[in-house]
C-alpha cells in the first residue's frame, strides 16, 4: 500500500479507520509456512477475529485457536470444526465446553481440575507453564511463575496420565510463553524445560508450541527449535500464531484534530485508547508516520505526544514522535496495528468502533462498517 492509497482510504471511508493489506496478510502466512514446514497452524483469532480475515486463513488450510464461546461461534459460523479448532482458556465456562464438544474440537487443559470437566472422550493437550523470566511486558508474559496459565512442569505428566485414565484422548503438551517476544532465547529456554519432561511422558503425538513471536524475532530460529523439541517427543508440531500473521498488514489511520503546547507538545487526534489500547495497556510502541507534505514546511520537526480524544490521562497513542508541525485535518498512520488493535477496541464513552477495510489488487472492500451509537445501545432497550 502506498501513501496515496492510505490518503484515498481515509477520504473515502473516514477516520479513525483500520486498513489491512491483503498482500501482507498472505506474505506473513507464507513466511510462517516456509519457516515451520509441515507444522499444523492454528490462527489465534483473538489477534483479529474479523470474519473476512478468518475466511482467508481458513481457505489457506489454517485452523483456529479460540478462547471464548464468541470465538467458537465464529469458527462454527465459518463451518470449521473437528481438528481445525482448539478450545483454550484458563477458566472455560460450561457453554464453552459444550460448544467445543459440539464442534468436536481439541481442548487445551489449563489445570488438573479440567480433567473432570471436559466432555467425554475429548481430544486434549496439557498446557505447561515453564515458569521463566520472559522478555516482554508483564501483562504479555504467560510463561512466568506469576502468570495464571498452565500447570507446572512437575504437574504436567500427572495431568496427562489423568486425562488418559479418564478416557480422554490425551494428545500431548502445549506451551505458550507470552506475546510480542523478540528474544528467541526465551523460546529456546522454554522448549528446553519442556524437553526434560520426555523421560516421564514418553513419546507424544502432538507438541503445540503456541505463538508469541515478535515481529522482529528470528522466525527461522524459533521454528528450528520448535521442530527439534517436537522431535524429542516424536510428536507432530502445532503452532498458534496470532500477532505475527496480522500485525504488519494493519494500519490505523487517524486525523489530527489540533495541537496544544503545555509542558509538552501534544498532537491531538481522532483515535485513542478506544481504537488502539496497546500503547496504554502494554506500553506498546507503534510506528507513527505523518502522511502530509507541505512545501512551506521549513520548521525542524519537534517531538510530539500523540493524544486521543478520551477523557483519560493515559489516552496516548505514542510519546516523543518527531513530526513536522501538524495541522488540523492532517493524517497520521500507526503501523503494526493489525493485531490486538480492532479486536481490543471498545465502545467506552459510546464511541463507535471504527470501520475496517481491506486493500487487495488495487481495490478496497469494507470488511466491517463503522458502528453508530444505536448499534451500541440496541441491546439496552
Ligand atoms: C494460548 C495462546 N496461543 C497463541 C496466542 C497468540 O499469541 P501471539 O498473538 O503473540 O502470537 C496467544 C495469545 O495470547 C495465546 O494465549
């Protein structure tokens, strides 16, 4: 997508706006397929559950990792079932067990107690928490000792055995240590700890190493280590990328509403925490690009804080961004916004969630229309 395509989209569909580049979606999937060879891929749909993106991945043979009855309903709506669907989550509801059973999905068991809660004869994996230091934001670290996820390394063989004893189809182990992890050594360490279980578990049919690959991570290196770990167990490798498949394809377009100079220089825009909460929630840094060029713009760029319209001090999209002086109506593009952007957007302040559009072959398709206030209060009347 070129700059003029982004300008066109903002003018045509309004802002704030999520735009996705189909070519980049396809490229990311093909990078994963190349790196992981014949591993089975389950897209973690929490990253972006838009039906149009799901259809695209499903058509390419990808399955889905689901963590709520709503996500399972999306899989069912698209006709995916059986071995193409994983049911995950640390506190599954009766409704989620029932939906998983109806779809014939594979369950990821997060605690010993679940052995007795699963539908009869469930295909299942045991999620292991390797309890390590993970090089990511605390809220994104799921393989750390303090995290609520998984069973301990010590418990894992017993839970696996208990599943088999209870008549379930215990396929193997699952590990997902967190999100947006750039240091491949974290994966090496986690997979290493898992391998130590081989003596107790014996060979397994499946090893699922989750996702969590940061955009700058050494994908080939992670894949090599995941494959080697699966080989230790004689297992088929499954993976669950979310962010890696969709982040780069997505851009959030937002218009400058005005500027203000107090202790800091603020560039006020029409998107904020309700459209993209990652900067506020995880301290995430999204690349910011100014889409304006003015011939008379001679002033040196200064550092701006990009602030949203919500009545919340934390409603900032970025800090200290060098920009030429913005003017009302100018456009900014926030990159790497395809994952956990639209999917985490909210209607706080009765703000309508933005439209989403897909760019493919030079044309645009609206894949989610902008909400209006009545869409939001419809279920209250
Ligand atoms: C179990 C599991 N698998 C896969 C993912 C996807 O992670 P990412 O989007 O970082 O690849 C998550 C994300 O939270 C997860 O919890």
